[in-house]
C-alpha cells in the first residue's frame, strides 16, 4: 500500500469548504488538476460514480465508497493491478477548517509504480489544496 496525504488549514467555515469540495462537477472551474468531472449518478452518495479526466491521465470512473455529508467522502477507482482511493476530509476548528486529502494505492502494481506515483500524487494534492484555499478565500 502506498499512501500520500496532505492537510491545510483554510479560512472560513466548514460549510463553505464542503460546498466547494463536494460539488465535484465544478472542480475543473477552479482546480488545474482536473480537466473534466461528470457525475454519472445523482446525488453524490455511496455507490455514485463520476467520470474524471485529469491532465496526463486516462479517463477514469470513480465510485463513492464513503459519504459523510459536511465531513468526508472517499471514492475509489480500479485499474488492472491497482486500486486508487481518494479521501477528502474536513475538520472544523474554532475559526477555520482543516482539509486533508489522501491518495492510497493498493494492489500488485502499487509498489512497482511507487516512483511514478509519488511525484504526481504530491504535486496534485498540493495544487488541489492550494486551489481550494484560493476559491474559498475569493468567496469571503
């Protein structure tokens, strides 16, 4: 198993952060690591699917396997020999919110792909947190 995780404290309420984080079809509007996100099932809940296109990657269908409104969601995608899970978690603080994004790779190919996965995973998580922080800040 290979896990990459990053957290950032962001201004504002968890409600604002959740609004932007859970509206996945709007991610390409504010986040440069997404070219397209199309929900295949409405609403977002356990079992819902989304088709995602990211720069330098092939289109992938993700399936929601954990849905805790206003707090957390996780979805997963499968490719031959590897499963990727993306976890999105909010923790409310007194005056702001901490957002944690985690990517977990499991399966036979995960250890073999470590070098390729590590750089891109850290880059994408960092850019996504920065973009989320910026869009939340711009709406204050």
